[in-house]
């Protein structure tokens, strides 16, 4: 008899094997003991049989399961995320981008919020606070050059003017997609903001006031959101879809510099000790070279 997993952890990747390996290592370090299904979609990138074998063995030692899908060509990140959702069978869904990292208590604490709120039928989504971690390459490894807390009050209200919730910090019931649909490819880079706006109709958002999610910011500007002006057309489609006011182009880093948003900044607790190992692929070290 197949038992439904408690959580489906969903990851999408393309030609970033070292980032992916380090992110998977952080996911596998979760304190949640069982009931986890890991779904990885390779969006048309080079196949990674060695990494896939490593993940399957690591997952097996934990009693987790893994579903790995290699797409024959790139569908784009939003379509690939929908492919990952199609693989998932868990009660809950949690996303982790391959250039982000989770701290060990991330899943446990989000699940605990749901369990404490079992009588609150209106709870739509739980999320953790995040650290934005600026990284620089140094002799093949990532080094941390800056850390900033990304924590906000009144997330649902803020969604009318910006997105204060990082996707890698979400946890929600998979059945929500039966009510609000899958991710909208037409809004491109703003797929996450669009989804959160739709989720507000299902109920409340609960915040874990601790930075259990780390969001990687490449100092060289390789992040998709590094040049928000290039995403203006997507933003305009989002604004038109939801009847939002005319909004400036921005990103998570720029939000922290915006004086108009300062009153929504929240106190939070840092958990990560700053050790850069979490950003690097340590498999070679484990194998002795």
C-alpha cells in the first residue's frame, strides 16, 4: 500500500549542477524525519546521472522517495515548475530553488505551524523569513560578502504593492492548486507574486519569524531578477491581471532599500551561523578530491 508523503519538496534546475548539489544537501539535512518526497525537474539541461545516483542513495538512507524528470528541451522556469507540481503527491508542497538554501528546521517549523492551526480552516500558506545572502566566486567556491534580513509584517496587504515572500520559503497544501490553478506562464518572472495574490483568496498567511531560508544573490548579477527593468513587460501583465496600481520595477534586494516600505520591515531571528559551506558542493571533498 502506497502511503501519501507528508511533503513534496519541489526543485527546478538547468545546467547548475554545483548549485543544485549544494541545495540538495541542505534539503537532505532537514530535521523532518520521514514522509518527504523529493521532485526534481531538469529543464532541458545537461543530464546529471552521477548527481541523480547520489541523490537516490542519499534519499534512500532517510526513507524518503525521489522523482527525477529530465525534460528533452527547456520549457522555461514557470512551465518546469508546473511539471514538478504534476509529479508531486504529497499533502504539502515546499519549493526550494537550486540557488537557495534551507536551514535544518525549515520544514519542521512550517509543518508545526499548520498542526497548531488545525482548527483554522482559513490558513492558506506558511512561510519563513529569509536572509538575502550576497555571494562572490573565489577560486571556484562561493564566499559570502553580505547578509540582509528579509522579513516583513502584513504580507497579504503588501502584495498589493510588492512581493514580500520568497518562493523558497513557502509551504502550503497541494490541494490549493485545485482551487487557484497552476502557475501562470503569461506573467513570466512574476509567477510567484501572481500565485500569492491568488492564494490570498483562500485564507491567511502565517509567518515563521526566523530566517530559515537563505536566498542567494550573485554579486556578479547572474540572478534572473538582477535587472528588474528587463522584466517590465511581465510586471505590466501582472498589474493588468490583478488590477494593481502602476508599480515600479524592483526585486528583493531593492525592496530593502525602498524608504516607502521601511515601515513594514519586521524584526526576525537569524539562525544561520554564516559558514559558507552551505553554498558549495561538498561531494568532491567527501570523496577525497
